[in-house]
């Protein structure tokens, strides 16, 4: 085999090896709402974090995501306290789902409901070699947080975020996934009312 052919074969083999394992991470899509009259109350005071009503996600996963939400709220200026002492209540909703290529577009629900994202697909070269390594299992996360006034139960802020990652991404880990989506949800808090933005995830 000529030097040129060896070099080409080595290049293709390297590309196949790299691309077959390349992780995929979508941006986090974030939408937030707030009451303009309550702006001065956001980002300060005491808060208690709890599961939203009807939440069915795995308790261990909920613990990880509530901890990530708590870390962001504390960084914003809140102080986490028992429910009886809190002036505000943060209610956390979590839905996680799996999109397995072998099962088409039907989600496999891990906890709660969810919808299938279509982020990520194989990429081919003109020489007919698919460098995408075939479709991978994608893991999706939907996170929602509502902040209520403890005394009136009025919602003064609500945020929703979702993203998908491939099963070989470091963000497939529950703790890393929770930290990434919570960081995006509370980025530039409280956000513009009703605006949906995409927040990139540092890889």
C-alpha cells in the first residue's frame, strides 16, 4: 500500500473512531414568566424547595435536581429554610425521558411525562462512509420551577427548561445534568417575561 493510501486509511479510521463516540448536547431551551409587581421580592428572602404537586419522578433524581435548584437560588441571594419559616416556596417539577433509536420516536418514560426531541443525527461524507456512528440513545430532561408567596400561594415567578443529551455525554450523569439545566434556567434571573431563549451548555 502506498504512503498516500496508508495516510488516507489512517485519517478515515481516526475520523470513524472519533465521530462514533462524539457526545451530543443540545442547547437548553428556557422560558420564564414573572409578575412585574413582585420583582422586588425575587432573589432575596427565605425559601423552601419542594416537589410540585403530582410529581412522579424517581426520588433519587428529584433530590439531585432540587439540590441543583437550591444551589442556584442560594447563589441568587435566597436563604433556604424549613417550610414553616419560608416567605417563598419553590416547587420543582421534573420529567425525564429516553429516545431509543431501535424504538423509533416513542419515548420510554423514566419519570413523569415527556416528549421526544429530535436533536442530533448522523453526519456522512461524500465518500459514502457514515461518520455519525449511527443514531444514539438520547436522554431528555424537562425541568420546571414555580416560586410562590408562602402566605398567599400566588405564583410570582415560573421557569421551564429542557434539553437532550446522548447517552455517551458527561451530561447523561444525573448530577451533571441537573447542574447544567438548573444553571441555564436561572441564568440572568429573573429573565424577560414570556421570552424563550437558548442557553449553550459548556462541554
